[in-house]
């Protein structure tokens, strides 16, 4: 847990320093948002998130989700805490060169994530639990109506990742477990949301 506490302490110092810096008075850049991550729907996963925009350049992003009860054969849940740094916004940016938004922000993030999986591979049941410390980058489009679209890609290697086969080990068990363990560090997002508040 020491690396996690160091990351959180660093994020807190950055936020305190920047809270006293000169900031924009445009209320658009102070909107918080609720977001629904649709990136995992094709693999029966869901996630919801809240983004607390502290200043035009800094935000905390909290996300949680898992597998769909009664739909997915596997049981999974996880959550993450992200610190986002936003670069200079681009006003009147177009999504896919067609849909004009109020602005687009490019961001970089550092994050701490956790996942817990009760899974199945080739009829063999497995358990996997891991923490991740990662980085990522993405973009957010915001409209005056409050509608938002955000996408990002990141990675964090698993920390203390334990993979356990319950009853039997399939023929490709070791190779599959190794591949799953390292691919589980991928952080992919495509969210639709609503922003509100401001100054």
C-alpha cells in the first residue's frame, strides 16, 4: 500500500498548490459530471463515474462497476480513483468533424484501481484480485446543454495480482492466466455523461 499512499500524497500536494493559482472564471470549466462508461458493454461490463472538477485544470474522477448480474457468467467488480490534469481547452471543437461542442479538453491522468474477478475459462473457475497504479490520456467534449463525451486509454501493471484456479486447471491455464493478468491492466473508456454546476 505504500506506493498508493505516495501517489495520493503527491496528488494532494499538486491540488493544494494549484488551488491558489490564478484560474479561469468561465463556469464551463468548473462543471462536475456524471458519466456512464459504455466501453465494456460488449463484454457484459458496466461502469459509472463522477468527475469533480476542482479547477479548470484539475479534477478527481471516481469510477466503479462490474459485470451485469444474471447476464454475465462471470462475477466481477472494481473501482478506481483518478487525478486528471487538463491541458488548454479548444473552444467550438467538432467531434468527428461534424458535431460542434462548446469545448474539447485533452487530459492526462494518474490512477489507482482495484478489481476482483470470479471468472470462468474453458469451464474452469478462477479467482483473480489485483491493484493497479497507472497512467492514461484522453479527451472530453462538453456541450452547453451539459452533455459530455469522453474517451481515454491507459495502462497500469498489476500489483499483488493473485490468480487462482478453483477446482481444475485447463490445458492452457498457465498461459491464459499470465495473459489475463497483464492485459487486465488496460484501462479503456468511452463515456457518455451530463455536466452540471459551475461558478
